[in-house]
């Protein structure tokens, strides 16, 4: 059962306001569905828009942020709960341990690192959890095509590829979570 989702997204807003708006809508949709959120804990970029969306809709948000970020004054003080970690590695471990699924929104290196660490942990059997990609305006099309090529050429199993779900709207992600919850933890 997915009760808490780890949401990975950008520390920047992107070049058009729709990226932040979509992040906010994702947060609102998760709160409306009763799904708690764990995220990177900052008050910058689309990370803030998503957290605000959850909080403004009455949902719960746990921010997980490395202590070293405190000196940069980017800790989101509005979250329901804030967990401070010694480094990024511990942050990822805690976010994984608190969640039953990953949701990936547009982002940069950090988002890619978190996406692939979650995916690798599925591959190694440490996790068995779905990954929902919010492919806003085709942002992740090249990445998803590359994953399909990896399957075609025998470097990635079809089963592991199918754990990543391509969604175009926040509502698609909520529908995917509801489907997952109705079928049980190992169904998607």
C-alpha cells in the first residue's frame, strides 16, 4: 500500500512557470488522495511549489535535508516534519525508507541521481516499489526512449523497465497509485 511517496524534483523552477505550477498541482493531488510526501526539504525551485501544494491542501510533508544545506538558508521551515541528515547519501536512504513509491518530476543531476538510485535498488532487490515519472511536456521522452533501447538490446529486463510508469499529469500518477493499491504491493 502506498501511503507515503518520495517526490524527487528540481531545485530550480525551469524556464517557464508551468513547471512550478505542475509541481504544485502534484502536491495538491497527493494531499487530496491522502498520500503523505517525503522530499528533499528545501524552500527553492519546484521543490517548494510541490511542498506548498501539499501543505495548502491539508496534506503532510516530511522534508529530509542535509545539515550542510542549513548554512545556505534553504531549509523549508513550513514542513510538517524536518529530518536533518549528515549528507546526501543518508538523505536518500531515509527518503527511500519512509516511502512506498517514487514520483519523479523534471529536475537536473540530483533528480537523475535519485531516480536511478531508486531504480538500482529495485534491480538489486533492496526495494520492490513503483516509480512514477511525471513526464510534463515530454521532458523525460529521451530518457524513456533510452530505457526502451536498453530493454531491446538486452541490458535491462522488461520487468524492471515496467516499474517506471510514464505519466503526463498529476492525475495520471494518482490513478496509477490507486491501481497499485487496489492490486497490492507487488502488482505493478
